[in-house]
C-alpha cells in the first residue's frame, strides 16, 4: 500500500506535467535482484529514474554508470549510503523522503508514556538495525527512559516473517510493554499472531507508514499508533524534481518531510507530545 500511494503521486504529477512514466516493481520488497537487474539494463532506456531503493547498499555501485550516461536520478524514501570521499552528484540529483530519524524520535516520545519501571521494549527492524527510523527510536527511548530493556529483531518488512518471529519468541512478546515496528506490515503481523495466541493483554504496538489497515486497527484500539509518512507527496515531489532537472534547473539535494504520529484522539491526552494526528471514525475517509 505504501508504494502504491507513492506511485499514485508520481502518476498524478506526471500526467499533469505531460511526462510519460513507466512503473517497474518486484513481487516483494525483498526481491533485491529485480531492482539491480533493472538498473544494469533497462534504466539506460530512460531520461530519468525515480528510484525507491529496496537495497540501498546493494545498488549503490550501479548508479554512477547511469549518471555518466546523463540520466537524471531522484531517490525516494530510502537514502543511498555514501562514503566521505564520495560526491553526491555522482550518484543522484535529489533525495526526497520523510525525516525518518524524526519519525523514530516521535515514536519513542509516545512509547515512553506507557513504560513502567522494568518494562521491556521490542524493536522489529526490516533488513538491518542501522536505518534511521530504528536507530533514532532506540537512542531516543534509551535517553528518555534509561532503565528500559530493548530487544531487537529483523522482520524483513514482511508480515508472515514477523508472525514466525513472534511464535519463536512468544514468551518475550507476551511479556513486552511496547513493540515498535519499522513498518505497518510487521506491526500487523505482531498483532495478528498475538491475537491468535489469545493474549489477554496486548502490548502497545507502534507501526510505521500509517497505511489504511493500520489506521483501522488503531481506531479499534488494538494498535496504539503509527508514524505518518507522505508517500503520495514524495511521489509528486519526485516528478517535480525530474521536471526541473530536465529543464536544466537546480533542485534541492535533499527534501525531508516532517513526520507525525497517527493515534486515536482519546490517546492524545495520555501522551505528552505535539507531533500527532488525532484520528476518529468520523474523521477517517478514503
């Protein structure tokens, strides 16, 4: 759903701008080979590439040949890791994303309100533990609540893999106070598996992306919150940058959108934070 919304923004802006766009995406987010093969071959057929990296480290070396061939490259959502000796312009023109470090921080500020002395927190990252939304959550929560115990897992951004993770570590999940997940699919996997186990007290479950299904579970009171990203706006901005680049104009190297947190309106009073988006059944629309 997240990338479908991003594509919606790309298509809308492209249609309005008179830019022809083709969409390429794999059957799953973990199919790294699909994107690598595209960048090695078909990407050279286009004037510009709007890229949402599934494996930023893996594709890093594939971008300079495209740049040397004169291709414009706009990166969305996940940044390309560069060394201190690298020149950004050798890899891409612009980067558009949510400020994921700020997203991790606002999730940590929310989580601290539901921790008691001795409480434990489980963090489920995607493919690694070094992305900003995970690092910032861990570091912010440790600063806000120094005595907290944090356990970290990798769920591959996948619901079924996360369910398996919950089954293998059922006692840890049942005893946890807070579970923070780097995307909503993993958060929903935690919720579904714990409910299947008939756990009487669900932990505070915090997701990331605020897709529709997660919003519905927040309204039901089964998930506590989810960090709001703006994939539609990312897509729109990506095409706007491409349009400017093709006209020979300069664009910002980096555009970071401030995140917010989706929580039920009734929950806002319990959490001493300001970057929230209170939602209610009456306010929720397609």
